[in-house]
C-alpha cells in the first residue's frame, strides 16, 4: 500500500508541473528574456564552457601577434637584403673588370692623361675652345 501511495503522489506532482521525466518548465519571470536569457534554473555550463573557450582562443591569438609581426618584418628585411646583395654583386663584378683593365700599363697611362697628368720632363699644353 505504501508503494501505491508513493506512485500516486508522483503522478500528482507530474500533473501539477505539466511535464514528464523530471523536466522543469521554461523559466518565466523577470530574468527570462527569451532564448539565451539567464534562467532561474541555474548556471548554463555549456555557455560558460563556450565563453571560456572563446576567451582562451582570444588569448592565444593575442600571444601570436608579436611573433607574427616579427616574422613579417624579418621576411621583408630578407627581401631588402637580397636586393642589396644583388646590387653589391653587380658593383663588385664591375669593379673587378675595371681592376683587370687597369693592370695593363698602357691603360694606366691613358687614364692618367685623362686626369691631366704628364710624365716627368714632358710639356703640357691646354687647348681650350675645341668643338666636341
């Protein structure tokens, strides 16, 4: 008889609450503003978990900003350095060719005369006003 009374009390409680299986009715009152509102039932742990994951993702992204900017600066600097290295190599090749030219004594004499130099004992004449 005790079990019958217990079953009857449970059925009455279900009828009063209007639900089955221990579910509670939707929250109504000053805290229920619709879907996603703070419910009277308690803390929504799934939303807390989502929010904490979003915060953790934001922190991880913030931690990656500095290394990413340094990587970009290093990449840009390497491009500038490559360009400068190419220019220096072309200058080096030009200067080496010029040094090979100046190894011959006749070329050295020609360059010295262009600079206005003369051998000891030579007379230097300057002619001006010649057409080019």
